[in-house]
């Protein structure tokens, strides 16, 4: 992480050729924040309260965005499977970062903050979702919809994201 | 559906009369009982770890209901494993090649059977270490180490329960195996993945096998 | 020859009992114990458990061969890995003193090597079926076995080898 030369300036100073995953937020299906973690040093920190507000707000906007579809829903009733729900916000881009949102079928949302040019975000998201399915959902001590405090998940998540960041 | 009465199974009515005394839950409809199935399985047949993880997770949650404490929880997990050890002892001895199909007579022979044959059957690899207690006061203690117990793969024990190791279930299997073979013992699982070693194997578990005095006595009597 | 077969659990509790007669040399498979001695079979077999315990730590073999004799009753034993004992009492109908004739035939001579081997095969077959019972998830150690299929299998093994 030597490229993060000047911490005080925050995200914008990270050198452009280095692809970085900044942070991960997990929001449960009711809009509550269940997990938040930064993966790079010298990031702008929000207070816990602000993270909670952020999660709730994003949840609301996401819900609205699922209703904004200007096209008529194509009405081909499928007998074999239920159609996927409308996706809502998938990507939010700014000059300094990109926010990828992935919603699972059960309504849990993974928000990944990365560099704007970060490649393979789908793969990274898939890897994180896989770790979550293994080390959170298969853990008998995790209660659904509650904050994620699983040592095994934490350890592997940090290891995997660090590997992505140092690529 | 009274109208469907005349349509009988292809077995016909005479065979139905014959087996009328054998109807009921005890007999599967195809007539194949547990006695019709072979005891040997191919070596490569494996189960999905994910489905085991979900099952084991539910077993832990089930054991957790109305427990008085961590020791009680470990005791329950131990009890769940105990009959499996008993059964596997016989099954795996049966599957041994005819020449080496012998009952373990000594502690070492038994523990080697457990750390290799039993471990391979359950986890597809042998245990990582088998040691005898170096303390002369406890000659009845042996230690089996597993760097990464398969049952604990996806489990993160919360901080307030850090005494707990869910591999108590495996300890129960080992205990069942020892008890069945005539070496009554108490087996407990302990997490040792802390400090320097913990960097490499954070989930390292030691199974402490404490044989009862009579076993050690017999061992001395039989000679090695 | 008449046979009495019993499976004894780890706390010396009977798990399974079966009486049968030889099917070899024209036998009809019906046990012919003298009426006044028949009820003794259980006692004789139970008494031989001490002998099993004496020899079981001497070697790792499961088949312990003939371990006891009480008058004209011979007892062979087999012990599984989890210390369940299979005991077979065999009782020749005619005393084995007539060994001049057919001394190697299984039904006549309870001590010949042929008989020993036949009993071993019988035990091995029962062992396999017993193990299948044990692998039943609803079976716990020490439970009585009352499956008619198991009984049938034991009877078949008896007919086949003894």
C-alpha cells in the first residue's frame, strides 16, 4: 500500500494504475446495516451512525429504483420458474469511486466500493458472495439478519481482498 | 379413490396375500431391506461438504437448545458422535483386508486405527499427529491433533463462547470407537490454534484421549 | 447334530437366539436336543462367556474357535470389534465316540478341522448380516434383533455350512 502516499487527502490520491477495492457494506433485507469493512488505508471514515443512515437510505433508493422501469413489464407468464424481481440500482459511478450493488435472491445487498476502473468486479463480488454463503450462512452461531461477527469470514475476506488489491 | 380398487400392482393379488403379514413400515415396497445392500462402498464415494455443513450446523443449533453451559453443549455433541464411533469401528474392521482384519488389542494399535483408517474414512486424510503425554503422572493420556477439523470448517465460535470447540462431535466418535473396542476412555476436543502456531492453523484442535485406569492396567499386564 | 446359536451384547445381554439342526448328511434342519437338557443351553452358553473373556485379549482374531465344552456340548465363539459375541453350541446327536465312521463329516464330529472351518464360514456370514443390522440408524448397541429377515439369513447360513 505504499502508493497511498498522502493519507490526509483520502481516496483521490491513490495512484491511478493501481486497482483497489476500497470497502464492503452488507445490508440485510430490511435495510439494516449488518457488515461494514474498509480494505484500504487512509480512507474517509464515517461514524457508525452515518453508516447506518447510509445503509437505510440506499435501501430506500434501491427500492424506488426497482419501480422506475419506464417499460411495461413483459407479460409472458412462465410456468416453470418465477421471474426474477426487478434489479434496481446495480452500479453507481462518480469521479472517484464506483459502487457496485449486488442483491441476492433473499434480498441481502452487497455494496462494493472500488476504483472507477476496477476490472472484474463481477468476479470479486461472486467471490465475496461465496465466502458469505460458506462462512456466514453455514455458521450455526450466526442468526439471520443480524450483524455479521464471524471470525472465519473476516479472516478469509481480508485475505482474498488483499490478494485482489495487490494484483 | 374406491374406483381405482381393481387396478392392482403388477405383483398380483396372490403375492399380496403371501406378504400380508409383512406389510407395514418395516418392509420397503420393493422388498429390498438393509440386508440386501452391500457393506462395501467404492473408495471414491464422497458426500458434499456443503450439505454436511448445513446438517452439522443444525445439529449444533439443536444441541444448543436448553443447555446449561458450554460443557453441557460439548457433552451433547459428544453424545451425538458416540454411536457413530461404535458403528464405524465394526464397519471399518469389516472392510479391512481379510489378513489384517484383527481387533485392536493395544492402545497404540487402536489409536493408529483411529488416526489412519477412521480419519481417512471420515475426512479423506489421516490425522496430523498422534502423541503420548510426556507427563509421567498421566500415562493414560494420548493426544490426536488435527490442524483443520473438517467439522469446524465454516464455524466461527463467538467470543463469549471461546471455550467451545464443536469438534467435540468428533471427540464423541473417537470415544465411541475406544469404548466399543474395550478401551473405555474420555475424549475431549481443545482448540490450540492460538499464539504463534495459530497464524498457520487457527483452527488446530487437539483431541485428548484419557483412558480409564483399567485399560492401562491391562496394557501393562498384557505386555507390549 | 443340533445347534443353538446366540448373540450376546457387551453387557452379557442376549441379543438374538436361534436353534437349528444340521442340514448336512441327510439332516432335516430340525434341532434334536434331549428334552431334559434343552433348557440348559442358555446356561451353558452363558457360562462360556468367561472363557471368551479369557482368550479375547490373547489374539486379535475374531474367530476364537472352540472355547468350551460341557459334557457333550461344544461351544465355538466369534467376537466382533465392538465386543459383541457370537456363540454357537453344538450337540452331536450320537456321542462322538463312533469316530471310526465318517470322522470328518461335519454333523458327526464336532472337533474335526472341517467342522471348525464350517463354523467359521457360518460366523463370517452371520457377522456380515449382523453388521448390516448395526448400520441401521435406528439400531443402538445392545438392542435385541428381531428382524425376520435377519433370522432368515442366519437360518440360510446354518443350512449352507452346518
